[in-house]
């Protein structure tokens, strides 16, 4: 199923998309307004949502609501760098011996359709189309063989990056965490609907120009290896988001540079998930979210 977080009548809700409608989580779910709580309910929550879908009740038009990111404020938002060989090739850097993770602060998260801001402090804003997965079970020391069982589902991430700020420090965190620079969505496709997350086409357009065209099978460290590695160090929890890296075609390596500019639109499509699209604007004066 396609799980969504959304605002309807000024109230945060969750539900499942069926065709062009949303099946709204009702009072029978004690987590009806919070996706992290819903995912924490595990199989019981999914069964309750499926029962609502089957009932044909509690449906509203998709176009009538304001979508939020599937996980509006993840507890952890981690990304992996240099995880596609062709991207490593275009950067001129060495293939990493171990997965290279960084943190995106959760305040950067926005939804499908919301605007990416070009901040006043930099004109070097770049896009990175990526597959992201969301943890569904609290876990630690997960083996590669067990990893698929702790994934709740998959979504699309634009790992927007302010390049000059990224390389001011070796951790990359600030350059990856500007407000509005973590688009996620449009929904969370449950893991049972993705037969193999490592055989999906991934494409990124800036306006009508195709910039990235790859397969998730080109990852160096796949989703399950990433979970196994991370969970040796930290407990992963429901709602944690891990973005799995970007292929070649980023703006910083184009000649001339293909940085984002106000008035453009970034569109990322991943097979089996859908389309994440965000306009680009100048950061509003005195911006406060």
C-alpha cells in the first residue's frame, strides 16, 4: 500500500492512497495521526489499515488535502555518500572501504510540491535523486539476511546539498541540512510492494532536462548492507529514514555547473514508487517555518 501523511481541515492525519483517493486512518487505529506511531504498530497496524481499505469507508479525494512528507519529522535522517560507482567516477574520489554516512537534520524535511529554497548565503545548491527506505522495527545488530524484515517501505529523497557549505567541514552535515533541503515523498510504498529495491530505475529532471538516469542495482552498498552496518553502532527505530546515495549527473560536475536556480523544478521518478517534484525559489526574506 501507499501510506501518506497529510493535512486535512487543518488536522494532521495518515492514510493510504487508493487510485485518486485517500483511505483515512480512523479511530480504530490509536495512531491515526502519526506515521511513526503507525509503523511502530507493525503488522497489526498494516492489517487494520488494510481492513479500512477493504471496507470502502473513510475516503476523501487526494487532491483535496495537503500532503506532508511520509515521515514529517524522522528521528534519524541519514544519508550515504559515494554509493554509486559512476558518481564516484565523476567526483574523482576513491571508492570507500566502508559505507560513508552523514546526518541530515530533520528540520530540512519537506513534502512533494513544497518549495526548495536557494539560501541567501550560497548560489551552489545541488540536487541528488535517491531511493530512501524507512525503518519499521526497532532493531540492533541486524544481519544482512535479516535486514529486509526491518524495512517498513520505500520513498523518494532529494538530498539537496549546498556544495560550498558541504565541504567546509569533513562531516558534510551543515551543507546537507539547510531548511527545505530534504524533500521526501510523495508517499511511503510498503516493502511488500517492492519485489527488489535493487532493480529500480531512477531518473532526475531539472525542468525538462534529464540529469540522472540509473538503476538502484548500481549501488556499491545495498540497502540491506547499509542496515547491517549501521545497526552495529546504533539502534534503528520505526520512522528512521536512510537515503541510499545518488548516481552520476549532479549539477556540481556539469560544465558549466548545473546548480539549481529559482524558477526551476526538480522531478525525481523511481520505478514502483512514483514521482517527487519540487519547485525552486529564492529563500523568502525573514523566512521562519
